[in-house]
């Protein structure tokens, strides 16, 4: 039924005769419909990805709305966390895009919280990582870039194109510079989305591979079983590392969003 | 959850193709794009609305209220401090005034007492002087009187002595001469 030695589970996994979904490091990324919905001929099924988007939404709502419901002057834990999130993102926006950037604060805040909670919830075993899907990260990145383009054009008109024409460049170099600027602008949504996607993907695959090592070593005989705690310890360390990455990638996403929005606010550097 | 799907994913990973229908790497499986995008749009839209309409204004309100409260409290505190400082200054001033007044009173009293005792002393002194002068005068008078008596007594004594020794009547003039001679000596 299964030809074992192929795929990403090559590294040592091929000793197992029948890799089940438990040790298939890719299985966790499969999007499975939980309720099949078709609207106007488009597949709009409620999938496990959708489910965890809802979970993320509920978690953020719980923190930011239930947590601040009391509006205490002296905050409790939850309200304190909500205020810290607010201040953290607000400071990021202010320091990167200036006071004018605060008009995009709700967007940056929503992006940051969505990515952060997706990343963090994804670390919990048996959950689905929303941000491990390139289509999700690319959609978010596209949202940012579209906002930049639309706002930049609306606010500055053709002056927005000065973004691609840096001042003080010799005319002879100008075509190349403009070309480079255009390429760098176009690559922004790609790098923004791929960075987050690849980080999440790689982290989760690594965790799963180490988990598979534990299972395989335990299933083995003699010395192999004794060695099984080693990858388990590695999983513990990697999980801690993944929490760091989850936070860091959310922060990187937010701060790059601010940097790009800053271009829309102040084109022509 | 179908076993065929499972098998397909277990076998084919980045390597595209294989004979399986869903043999692609799951994140690159285009059939999952539409539902994910639709739900992402719905949920992220909801998140954006909740955050921008409800959560963020509320947190901002909380932070603003706290900032206002802290600033107000600080203002109150500094006003209180000013008040306290003013009260302290007033107290110091009152204290200094009272001290100065007390000193002035004491000085006045001292001066008055000094003047009184001065006058008393002066009257006393002058009284005493008068009395002293009187006494001196009396003493002088008494002395002079006594001295006159002394001559008489001495003359009488001399006459008696001479009479006793010589047994003759006394020449009063000779005695008076002798008295005068001793007086001048």
C-alpha cells in the first residue's frame, strides 16, 4: 500500500515499514474539509484551517475584548496582557512609520495578533497552524502591499512613483536603479509571505521528525530504546525555540508591514 | 481522513506527482486555496472590525483614563505640596514674627526695668549722699564741739595737775599759753 522509502521521511524513517500519519511530518499541513460548502460553484468548505482561524479569532477576542471588559484603572492579568499588546504594537508602528502611521494601527495590530496567535496555537500538538499555509501568508502580505499601493496612490498620486526613483542618482544609472527598486518592491509580498510560511513549515516539520524519532527508537530494540529520550529532549528545546520563532515572525511581519506602510506615507526617500 | 488521501500524503511530499490525486505538498495544493482564502477574508475581516471598532478604542480609552488620572493625581500632589510649602513658610514667618515680638517685648521690659532701677538707684544714691552729708556735718559739728570741750578739759586738767603738784594757785594765763603752744605744735 505504501512505498516507504520515499519522501521527506527518508532520514532514518524508512526503517519503519508502514509510516502512518502519526509519523508523517507533512500530514499536519493537510487542509481537510470539515463541512463541505459550495457557493456559486466555488469551494468554500469549512476546513480544519478555517476552524483554527476561528480559534485564533476567539482567542484574540477573548484577550482584547473580554480581557478589557472591566476597564480597570489597575489592570488585572488579562487586561495587562491586552494593554501590553496594544502598547507593543503601537510603539512599533510609531517608531517605524511615525505618528502618521497610527492610522494603520488597527491593521498592523490585527495582522500582528492574527499571525502571533496562529503561530502560538499551532505549536500545541494536534492543532493546525494557519500560517503554515502559503496561501494564507501570501494573502496577508498581499493585503499589506495592496494597502501600500492604494493608500500611496490615493494620497500622493503620481508622486507615489517617486518610491522607485531615488533622488541624487546619476541619470546614467537611473534605469538600473529604477529596475532594482521595482524588483525589490515586487519581491516584498513574496519575501514577506514566504518568510513566515517557511519558518512555520520548517519548524513544524522538524518537531514532527524528532517526534517520529522518539516513536521509532522506542519501537526499536536494545540501545535504540534507551536513546529515545534524546530526541524527546530535543523536542522540548525545539518547542521553546518555536515559541521564540512564533513571536519573532509575528513581530517581523508587523514591523515590515510598518516599513512598507511608511513608504506609502512618505514616498521618495 | 480517507485512507487513500493519507497514503498519498505519506508517500508524496515535495516530490510532486506520483499517481495520487492529492500528491502535491499540502500547502501547495491549489484545491485548498479557495476555502482558505474565503474563510481568511471572513475571519480576518471580522478580527479587523472587532479590533478597530471595539478592542483598540477601549484599550486606548483605558490607557488615556489612566494617564489622565496619573497626571491629575500628580497635579493634585504638586498643588498639595505647594500648599504645604506655603503653610510652612507662613508658619516660619509667624514664628519669626513672634520671636521678634517676644524679643522686642523682652528688650522693652529689660530697658524699662533698667531705667526704673536706675532712677531708683539714683534717688537712693542721692538720698544716701544727703544723709551722708548730714552725717558728716553732724560728725564735724560734734567733733568741733568735742574739740572745744577738749581744750576746756585739758586746761582744767592741767590746772588741777599743776595745783596738785605745786600746791599753788594756778596761773590761768600760763596754762592757756601752754595749751596754745601744744595746739600749734
